[in-house]
């Protein structure tokens, strides 16, 4: 009994039949190669794009500048109610309460004002030291300063020994304290226009210092006239 023959191709021709499975294997290989090439192309494309597009630089927030607190300026100078100083003749610095005080020397006539109006003049005729006045010695450690003054009135003028004081070389002030004066004493009173008055005034001052100035004060207590002795 004869064996059935194997089929060789659709028509039984062995020349037309090829090995089974060759086409699918080749196709798969081609697909794999194409995929690898595609991946490589995509990678190259991405790398090229990455080089063309600049990488954004991260923004660094600006460093805050240090806050400098300005040093408080010295405030500008302001007018004070404290006594001011007015230049005085060389060699006789004196603290003056009123910057409008008149500066004069021995023998000068200085104007006198009352309520803002000039009412006359005063002249310091002389100022000399004395150990005794009419037999009375000065207090211990002191000596007398005998002052001769002349007032002349152009309007009603008030004069008063209590408004006089002296300043020594240590800038200490010494006021008239009621010491008796030789004749004629200055005293206190009022002069009318055309009248005058000359008299002595005595003030006790320390014996260890010199007297620099003789000062007349106004009714308001401010220095009005300063006579420099040196």
C-alpha cells in the first residue's frame, strides 16, 4: 500500500514551496530595526531641540540692601530764655542778662531807658577801693568799692542804689547791700527833665580779686548799662 505523499505547495510543486516561518521572522526583524532607528531619531531630535532652547536660569531674588538708620541730626540751635553773652571790651568779660545792655567805660555817659523810652543818661565818674568808709571797715576778707555816679534826666527818671552791682574777675556778682556812703550819697528818688544828681555808692567786694565791671539794672532786673573798669 502506497503512503500518501506530502503536499508541496498549494499545487504540489515542491519548487514553489518555501520554508515556513521565514516571512514573519524577517518582518519582525525589520520592525525591530525600524523601532530602534525611530527611537534614535527621536532622541537626537530632542537633544537638538534642547540645545536650541536656552535653559532658563533660575531667578535669584535680589539681596535686600541693609537698612541704614540715619543718625539723628543734631537739631538746629533754638533761642533760649537763659542769659546770653554779649561781647564786652577787651579784658573785661562779663555775663550779661540782657543782650541789649549798653557797654561803656569810666567817664562815658550811657543812655537810660524806662518802658522802652530814653529818659536820660548816667555817667560813672570814678571807682576806687577804700579800706574804710567814714571810719567803718569793710567786712572781713572784703574791701569797699566807692563809686561816683551822675544822673541827668531828659524825662522823668527814677534812680535807685539797689539796681547797682559789680562783677569781679571770677565772674561773681556783688550787689549793693545798703552800705552807707560818704557825702553826698546817691540815695534814691526821681529826677524830672533837666535835673541831675551826683552821689556816691559803696559796695563790698572780695579783697583777693579785682573788680571788672559796674552794672546798672533796669526795673525788670535785666542788665541795662555795663561800665568796664579794666
